[in-house]
């Protein structure tokens, strides 16, 4: 009955309002002037009183008119009063629309590199189920030819009613994720089918689109009724990050469909976000993809070797392996690991067949899996460029064999001997130990000049001299008396030299030219005997210009030393600078963390020479707290820098001989000093042509990592360059790309550039500089690095069912296999709400000309009829 009245009211209002295509919805009547609360009863009382008064007056009229006529006239007068009251109540019409609003169903799809992997399913029944779900040949699935992303897309699109069933419950908002979430598109929800007449627009039988369809019109991409393909290639999946971004704006999200192998690669626990989803009433429906059985696998994770070595010089090759659990995968307790050496042709970057130089048959596999670290000691006799591979033979039943071999960067073995001139004021412990180390090194020719030694005694070294060289070069060819000139040497090391002997302003000028123009290396080791006087004499002031640190005046040095003596706290610990732990002088291991541990074991220093601060272009390697300063700055202790074409190093302490007990046979003492010598010769070996360097912060990157290039460039006059940019050339596999490095603000000569690692391969990066003659002079020694797949993608790629089930259950959802997608559509709840939209009310008489005529002419007609009857019957 109620529905009949509603239909009748709607039809009457449609007739009164007329057909208007511009209006949508069902017309409804509203009394805009209706009083509220007790005012309604007052209005009723007034109407009743007026009606009673009208009829009472007409009953008392003259009897010239019969009673029925009197009642008719009373009715006409009362009708006019009622019409006036209706006009006062202001009847209005509004249009009502009732729409269904369907929520969003967020679909999160794993787009990491592991989803481009094809699984070789050991269980025939599982492979058969996947074939039936996807419509793909079972043989292709079982052989691993079909990757996971294809399985997911084909399984969803192969089920004809799946997307339609999901669209009936909401719009599908699709995102791909790896380390972050990327919007792909939206499959809009199906429009509702109207069953109630009042919910359709006047004169329109078409269904009304819901709110989700309206929102879809504003999206970047509205998809058709099919599931889009997945472009897999990101680093390991961060499930926590994908869920966090979804739950940060949970409005209208009714459910989350999460498709992944659930090898979570983030630092946060996604189960905590599953609990948050449950509190918001958003269940997570997990679709597990991949073989849940962990395969047996041995991965060679990293191989490291230094960039340069000399014939007969021992060096280390470090390797890291990653294994799965022994018990779950059937790995043997011990495996074989081989080290292979390849000779590289630098022109074509090709390698020979390789030679196994060491094989270890008893490498123990951890019971619970994990990392294995191996060190290989090696010596190369013949100069050349070498590349090393660490490999493990494929195990029985091992699926992934491509990762059984890991490659190093290239090692250059050079046969040039290093000529070192070692000068010392006194036979300190450091001088004696360093002299013995360099003298027995087969790659170094050492000349020593101990100033305090009696002239009748021969100087030490495997290239002894009888006097300190006084000039830079002989001017004419001198083949036999090599000690007569400084340019013969590659490096000059000064151990706390005595300024009262052998040195003067002319000698310092020669030393300045040795560094600036001949690319010579200089190391100054301060000491307590002579350094204060040496660095403050006006005649030797050139030394202060050469070194990469700034000193105070004589008063500053004396007061600092006096305060240090008065407040002597004993040994002061060394503070290696964290971001320079990979510097060639500081790196004892390929891993900066391992080098940091070794430096932490080094004994402290009991004495240091006071300095103010490093020069702007210098690189501080070690510092110590400065108790004599109030500005909380540390005192630089070991600093490297450049002077012209040469490399200079300042060491503000002695006592490295105390490092000898650390390691095996003084290995860290020896390595530090040998590395320092190798570092100082870098530019000298290039005969002064090198005008800078380029470097990266590590030798291996994963897909998606940021690669930071740093460089220092000098102009043709060997001064810091002021050019705004330089172009880096990156070559790999015959392909050459470019990257722009920009000048750092307020740091002349210092450049930096960043690129995203997007392609797997071995890379070489170099810069080309224009010379004075206009010719192109390529920087020598291009930096090499490697881009590899994400480690987490290589080491853990099976389906993590435990995490999948926990996320689903904690959120109030459910976990499914690919062959259970039909159950997924039935399980997701249908959370549809309705929304009522009312147009602004419009007075009834403004709807049409007819209504305006009726509203304002009808009272006149009624009053005229009543007046005519009154006159006819001669009433007053």
C-alpha cells in the first residue's frame, strides 16, 4: 500500500513538473514553510477556528438562500482560506537519487625480480593444477618455462567469471610493488541494477553508475575487464611498505588482495600491519605463487680483489658464498670451491679459458644455511690484467646453477718498481721498521738517508746513496749516479727530518717542483724531535704549502704541545673517518665493516703534532679528539691531498710499530705501509699526465641501487677545475652510456653524479679531458664495478608459506593457491552502501506555467463564484 502511494505521488508530481531531461531522480514533495514543533498545533487550531467561524457566519445569513447554497458558499470561502494557507506553507519539489557505492578492492602484485623466475615444480599434481587454472601446457610449467607473473595473470584471466565476481563487490585498484608501490590502473566496479522505481531518474530507464565508476573517470588509467601483465624487475619485495602505503589511506578500501612469494625484503615486520588491517576491518587475501619447497642452492655472492698488484707481491682474493639449509634441501655437509684465474685482453675485454689455481674440497656448509667467507692468498709472477672467478660445481638436484660462479673486478699486475727515498732525522722505531719492510719488498727500490748517522757508515737500502739528492734533475743524461737528482724517485718519505741538516730554501723549491710538475708522491711523518722547528722555519715554509693540513703559528704549536704534555691522558684512541673506510690506505678488507673492526683494535697514540684543520680539498682518514680546543672539532691525524700533479700525505703521529703484534706476522702494519706507498705512486706512474680520478663508493651494486660517482679533476695547469660539468662514459658489453657529473658547491675540482643501477653487467667508467693541444686525453685507470641481481632475490626465492598464512590470518583474511581463485571471489565480503542525493527544493508554482496559473488564479475564481452566488440570492 505504501509503495502504491509513493508511486502515485511520484506520478502526480511528474505530471505537475512536466518532463525535463535536465533533471535526474524521483520528484518528492516538501513543505518549505511548515512550522516546527508546537507551531503545527497552533496552525491546526487557527485553521479549525477559521473554518468554524466561516460556517457559523453563513448559517446566520438571511434566509433568501437555501441552506445547501449557504453551505456551498461557505465551502468556497473556506477553500480560498485553505489555498492561502497552502501558499503560506510553500509547497516545493526536489529530486532524489539513491545510488549504490561499491568500495575499493586493492590488488597488490609482486613485481620483484623473483616474479620473472620460472619454478620447476617437483610435485606433478601441483603442476597439473596450475595447468588447469591457467590453460597453459603442463610441460612448460613443470620445466620452468613459465614465469610466476605469467602464471598469476593467466590464472585470473582464464577464469571467465572471476573478474566479474570481483567487480560486483568493488572496483579493482591495481598496484605493483617491490621496494615501493606503483599504480597500474583501475578496473571499475559493475554498475548497479535498479529494482525500485523511485531510484531511477525521470524518463530514464538506464542504470545509474555507482561512485566507483565516477572515481574511475578521474584515474590515470581505466582498464578493461582483464588483468594487466606484470613487468617484473624490481629488487626484493618489501611487503611491509606496500601494505603501509595502502593502509595509510584506508577510506573505501574493503579488502586487499596480495599476490607474492612472500620473501619479504624489508626491515619492518609485515605481520604488524596485518594486525592494523584487522583493526580497520580490511582483511588481506593472500595468493601464494611459487614452489614452497626450498631448493638446494649454493650462491657465490661476492668476489673481491684489489685493483693493482706487482709481480711476486702476495695479495688476497676474498669470496662470500650463500647456502640454503642443509636439513631442508639436502645439501651435503661439505662442498668444493674453486678459484679460477683468467687473463684479460684489455683492448677487447675478452678472457682466456682460465686456470684453476686453487681448489678446496672441504668447505663446510652451515647447518642452518647462511654466509661462508673464504680468503685465497695468491701471487702473480707475470704482468698483465687478470680476472678471478670463484665457483662451485653444480650439485645433484640443484635448480639454480647460474649463480654458482662469482666474478671479481680486474686486477692489473704491473712490473714497474717503485723508487722510494726515505729521509729521517733520527733512527726512531717507526723509521727502522718501515725501512726494513720496504727494503725486503721485491717491488721497491729503497734509498735511505738517516741524517744522524755517521758519514763513515754506509746508508741502508737496496739502492744505497752517499749523499742526499740536491736537484730535481741532472739537466743532462746521467745513468750511473742516480742519487744526484730527486726526479729519479717516485716517492719521498720524510720521518721527522732535522731542519738544521741538508735542507734549505733551494731544496724545498726542488721538492715543490717534484710534486707539482713531476707527479711525485710526498709523505711527511711528524715527530717530537724536529717537526715543530721544521714546520715553522721561514726558510722551509714551502713545506707548509705542500701539506694537506693547516698549522698554526709558532705560539700555537708550542702552547698546544705544552697543554698536551700537561694534560697527558695516556694513549688516545684513533678515530678512523667512517665514510673513508674504503680508502686505499685504510682498507684492510673488501668489506668496510671488517676494516672498521681491525682499526678498532689498533693501539692508541701517545703523541701527536698539533694542526688546525685540513685544507678544503684534502681527505681526512684518521683523527683524534682535540682536548685543547673549545669548538668540539677533532684534530686531523692522517690526511691525504694533492699538490699539482702529485699526491701528498701527512701523518701527525708516530708509533705504528705498536701495530706489529696484530694479525699474523705483522700483517696489518705491513699492509698499511705498503698501501700508503702504492697510493702515493698512483699519479707518479702516469708520468704526470693524470689530472684527476673517478671512483665509486663500492665495487658491486644490486638492481635498483643508487651508484654514486665521485671525482676530482684538475685543469691543464694542475689546478682544481672550475668547469660546471664533466661527462662520464660508461661501457658494458659493447654498449656505451653517459652520465653527467656536476661540480659540488664551494668545492673546486670536486664532482659528483648519481645513476640508478638498471642493467646487470660489468661496467667501466672514465672521463675524457681536453689537453692544451686540443687532443683528447682519457683518464687512465677507469673505475670498474658490477651490477648484479638483488641478493635476496637470488638467495631466497621459494614461496614463504609461513609468512603468507600469518599475514592472512592476522588480518582476518585467508590464503589461497592459484587454483583456488574461484573461492577467493566468493570469500571477499560484499560491502555496498547507498547514498541519497537530493536536489535543492523548488516552489511548486515555479515548476511550470500551468502550476503558476493554478496557484494564483484559483483563489480569484473561487472568490468570484462565491460573490456571484451571494449577489444572485441577494445576500449581504
